[in-house]
C-alpha cells in the first residue's frame, strides 16, 4: 500500500519536474475590440533567460500583464504544469521603474519587504523571516549597503536592482521584467544583464522585455519576437534572421541594408505560417 | 475672554465644558484627518476629498432639518456621490475630473436650495460651511471617537496592503491584492472622515485638514510611517492653537483658526526645510553602482 502511494508520488514528482517552468497556450488578448495579441503559445524552461522583443505596441507588456493575470485574456498559462492561482508567489513582477509612485517616502528595505506582502496574507505583519528574506534578496543584487537609504535618492540602475530584489523576496520560480535596462546608461545595463544571468543560472526562468537590440545574442538564451502575434521563438542566432526581424519590426527597422529584402508584415494575427520557421520549444527547424 | 499670565491663559478657556469638548474633538479630528490625509496626498486624491465634502452638504442639511445625525446624512450623500462619479465615467466619455466637478457643484447647489427653505438660513449655512466646534455635544464627541477609532483600526489592519497599493498599484495587483476593493475602501474612509470633520471644521475648509499636514510632512520625512506620525502631531498642535485663538479672539470660527495654524506650519516648514535635491542631494545621489 505504502509502496504504491510512494510510486504514485514519484510519478507525480517526475511529471511536474518534466513540465516546463512556464507554458503559455493559445493566449489571446483583446482590448477595446482591438486585437493586442493573438494565439501566442510558447514554453520556457527553468534557468532560461528569455528576451521579449518587438516594436512599440507589439504587445510585450501586455503579454507580461496577461501572464500575471492583470489584464483579461483567453488561453492557458501554466507554471510548472499547473494553472496559476491568484496570490501565487511563483511568478514575480518587476515593473518599469517609471511606473511607481516616486513621491512615496520609503527606504530600500521597506520596498524590498513589499515583495513579502502578497504571501503574508491579511492582517499579518512581516516577521523576522520576512526581513531575513528581504536582506538576502538585497545581497543577491548587491545592494545590501543601501538598505536604510531612501529609494528616491538612488540612481536609476540602483532603483532597478532594488525592484529586482523586491521580486526575489517573493521567492519566485518565474520572473517577469518590464524594460529593466531602459533609461539607464550602458555600464549599468551590463551590470543588470549580468545580474539577470546570475539569477537564471540559479534555476529561475526570466522573461525580459526590451527594445535594446544590441548584443541580444550574448545576453539571452532565447528570444521571443512579438508583433501582435508570436513571430518567432528560439535561440538568438536562429531567430535573428533578416526575415524574422523584418516580420517583427516591419519596414521601419533596417538591420542589414539590402536590395532584396523580403517584407513580411504581420497584421492582426495573420502570420501563423511564420511560426513554423521555429519550433515552440525554441529549437530551429532549419 | 480675559486672562492674566501665561498659565492662566491656558487654563481659563478649559474651565468651560464646551471648550473642553471642542479641544478634544478638534484634536481627535486633527489626528484622524492627518492619518487619512497621508494616503490622500500620495494618491493625488485631494480634489476628490474636497468634492466629497461639498457633496455631503445636502445630506447634512436634510439630517439637521429632520433632527437626525448630521454625520450619517452627510456620509450617505458623500458615498452616493462617489459612486455616482464612477457611474458617470463608466457610462460616458466624461473624464473623472469633469464628472467630479459636475456632481459636487450640483450636490452643493441642492444643499443650498434645501437649506434656503428653512428658517434661520444664514446662521445655519455659516455654521455648516465654516464649522462650529463649540456646538459639539457630548454625543457628537462619542460619534467622533467611535467612527474615528473604527477608521484607524481599519487602516492599521490593512496598513501593508494600503501602502503597497499607494506605492505601486501594478505590483499590488500582481501579488494578488484586490486593488479595486482597496481603492473604494479608501474612498469610503475619506468620505466618512470628511463628514465627521465637517461639523467642526466646515465644508469649505475640511480638505485642508486632510491635505496640509501630510503635505507639510512630505517636505521633511523620508518614511511613510513618519509621515503619519508627523501629520498626527501637527494635527494635535494646529487643533490646540486653533481652539485657543478662537477662544480669545471674538467671532473667529474654529475651522478658520485651525486651518490657518496648519497653513502657517506648512509655510514655516517650507521655508526652513532643506531644499529638495539641492545641497543634500549633491552628497547623496549617484553613489557608484
């Protein structure tokens, strides 16, 4: 009897460990009768650092917000094979630093501690263990010396790291970051990108929106090219073909000047045939 | 009122029961408004706070005509107007600001219309618009203690949720907090606070009780909880100054003297406080990444 139960337990464990860290199935987002994203499906494994690229209005932020359940969408979002519950610690969010209320007076530690609030539940105050997790998170982003400082006094890059620490204090398996390297200088971008690499090496899955197209291949394991639908998903070297880039960014972006460009405009989800170029698990077909 | 030396001047007004009650009521209201005001200021809700005060007017008039509890009548109309604002913005393309402007002026006009049908119109109108804290009865004091205490308990209980929503609404929602519910809860707390304060401070001035202490604190403090502590202390001080000023200078409404005290403290701190991002900023900003 006990043996059967433990066998079942082992089967269950292996089933969940085989499931991708994050799986999105046939996600559709409509807003004001306009299609924002249509039929997006992909899988992300643990330890993967994934860049989400696409032009303004491509649906990058919408994808993140839909995964978080902040905007209505249809389709399925599975974390480690299970549907995401409200108040789940598993998926954490790092906002664009411009999106928070900067007049709010708070110390760095106060902000990081906020990452614990959702899990604490109603009427519970942060305890010693929560403070310890917050301080550990600050150490991970190398901001432990700034704990007592006012958040408003920090530079943009330092603020970005504090918000990353807040997400880490939540002890998530999946991190969703909205434009973490925007509005900071190039050395700071490098610091943050290396930090993201460290975090993914530790086993977490990171999805990062960015409109910086330099050095994508060095920093990301996979790229998710969006323009109202999923244009391509795979390793940067496989994805960053002229065809995919042009389908993602349209005519406006010229990476390689060429007379024989093939223009593949993606309009309102009418681009499903492009997905066959690259498999959903990120491996390239060709 | 006449007095001989400093301590005598302090003690003389307190020999009268109405002044004792007024001082206690003013301090309690001052503290309550300052605590709620910290959230109001940081969420840019001052216009809504002012609107709620004006919109509660018809409720206050009807309640006083019928001999009901003034705070209850005002609260009903205040909350109804807040819901009405939401209804208008959902139904039409009218912006939030405009909907508030339309409704609060309309409700205020309704209050004046109703009051003008009553005798002793001018005297009552002045009492409601500018407040009359010396008219606070023992039962009003109990209302302030009960309702104010309840609001402070709710804020203490939901402190971390309200803080997270105020600082970063998206992150609050991402962590699974019901931000819509918390927003309406805060609006209701505001409406009730405003109505409790109206009788002593007056409809026209009550917004200053919410906004000025928190605004003053924001010039100095670096933490949210110290903003609340600063506001409460300022609420206590301004209430005390205001009550004594109106006790010694004939005919000065207490609402006016309390709000003037708040404004004076604000201006004083504004002049004395280190200028934001100036000298202090030079030394603190941009320590190497």
